[in-house]
């Protein structure tokens, strides 16, 4: 198994001059550069924008619903990459409540897993087609208080990678941590990001 390097693509305003920052996590087979190109469709004026790069274009080797140990040490390494990025942003003067997260597919799963394990008041959390990680969800893994952080989770029904049942289970856990959660399920939507999902994301990002 592999550990991730600390390669990060950045755009937008330098963190030292920004009031807000966003961490964007790409899906399996994609790249930081492809993920950060979404910025052209998002309301990110004034943001410092960061997209870390997964080794071999994958944050962890198997399905997000495989036993957690099967995805180690890659999964812990991926979570560590995000944690170090968050700490770096805070050291550069960006408060936790002004840090936003956005991920697609595998990156959405990782976004929810990181924030669920480290619940706090963030600017906003956007998970395009994702759920919490593991063969079974262990509630004790998810701690803290989102304090009404806006969280958007979207998915297709059916989705080839993310069962709606897992999305619903994830929603319940995140709500218990006081997330202000919006769930949108699109019948027949392919494994992609739709225009409506971008619109919903922008409602969070522009606040």
C-alpha cells in the first residue's frame, strides 16, 4: 500500500491575504488539476483554493465500503494530508469557520470522513456523490459538533459506486453531530456533477 505525498495545487488568493479557503478533493482516476478547474463554475472570489493530489490518482485502493483495514495505510495517509492542510491554513490566519471543503466521488467520501471525524464549525462542506467510509459505520469514529455548518450531500439513484442507503446512513450520523444538512438525490443521474448541484454548492460558498 502507499502513502500520499504532500503535493498540492493552489489557485485564487494567497492564503495570507484570503478571508476564506477551500480544500477540493478529486475522485478516483482524476487529479488535483482537474478538480481545481471546477473553480471556474464556483463562487470563489476572495478564496484561497487548494487541491491536494492523491498518489496514483486514488486516495485509497478499494471501494469506500470495503473493510477499513483493506484501505490502509492509504486512507489514514489521505486524512493526514487534509489535516495538515487545515492546520497550515489556520496558521496562515484563516479561521476554521472560514474553511470550506468540496469533494467528488472518492473525494466526497474522504471529505465526509475527515469532517465527520473532526466535526466543528466550518464554512461549509460539499460532497458531490459520497458517504462515510467503511464496511460498517462505527458511530464512535465521528466526534465533535458541526454547530450548524451547512453540509450539502448529493447523489444519483442508482449510482454505480455509492449506494443511496449508505448516503442516508451517513446523513443520519452527520445530523447527530449538528450539521445543517441538505440531501439531494437525483433519479437516474449519471456519476457526474450536474448544473443544479453547482448552483446548490454556490449557495453555500457565497455566504
